[in-house]
C-alpha cells in the first residue's frame, strides 16, 4: 500500500525523532528531522497535526530530492497551539498557549535546530498550511533574526474569531495582522524588511484568498517584502494543493539562498 511506501529506505534512514520536556509549554513534546545536510526548513503541521503529519501526508516524500541532495534539512513539531485554539474551552488559556508556543519555537526549537546544524547563527526557512501557515507567519514576523523565508499556504491568519468576542492585550502581539502595522522603526522592522514572505492560496473549496491579502496589506504598509500567489478554483483547502505548492516554492527559495 502507498501509505507504507511514502519514503524509500535512504530517506527513512535520515529521520530522527527527539523528545524533551518543554519548559515554555510545561509538557512533553517532540521535534522530527529528515536529512543530514542543507538549509533548515521548519515545517508546521495543520491545526490537529503532530510532528509526523507532514510525512504521513507525503510532503516529505515530495521534498526527498532536496533532502537526498543535501540541500535541505526538514524539521517539524507538534501543532500544540493549533489544537488549543480549536479544542480548549478557556479563551484565556488559548491566548496563553499561543504566547508560550512562540517562546517555545524561538527559545527551544530554534536552539535545537541550530545545535543539530552545528551553527549558532544559521537562519531557518519556515513553512506550513492552514494554521501551519499562521505559525510560519508568526515565527518570521516575531523573530526575523531567526527566520529568513516563510512559505504560507492556504493560511488562516485572522484568528480573532477564536477569541469569541473577548479581547486580551497579549493576543495583539501574537497576531501579525494586528501588530505588524504598529511596528516602530528600529532593528526589528529593518530585519523584517530583509526577509521574504510568500502567501499562496487557491480559490477552490474552503479557500479564502482575502486572508492572504489581509496579511499582504499589513506587511506592505511597513515595506516588508511579500508576494501573494493565487491559484485558481481547481485548488481547494486540501493536502493535494499543498503537495503541489510546497516543492515549487521550496525550490524557488533554495535557489535564492544557495
């Protein structure tokens, strides 16, 4: 069955799983890596996904040529904040987990990736689909010193609806469409202006290109490089779409960085 053949033995041998107790999230979590050499890519799962979701849905298989060639090392983590936004009854807890998840990525995941790459300064690409696109966007906008490029596919970026009419000041700093337009001139904004953010979306079932245009508008107001790629109505909010998008855009960004 194809489900058991999505990676050949060579790529499977380049897979490593690391578990640890996260101080930021106060729970056990994992990071999975595929590849030994190349530019690191932090690939976020969808809202309910774990770190190996991207493998089960064949994204790793499609990135295998870059992994085999030593051009790319792919990392993925659990979608802890995504699960919380859609499952936890406490709105205050949802906001707290989102804040802690940002710290988890910046303080723990990036440290592990840099240690694995044997570089304290290597910059990381990031990507994801649906809520994973939101995580990729937050990561680069909050921490442009750590991330160089973001590939955001079929993103859900306006997550204020999950506050259910409530407001928390902490939320402002976790939502790029909220905080980016208010960024003051300074090192953070200047670094972000040297980055690149790709916003790809279909026009098919359950896709909403307006979400991407909202982000593009927020970024454009501050002179942050971005590009909206709208695919036609045959591309819906589904893994089929993301399996076509991701290898194409990874190839583009690797050519820019290599």
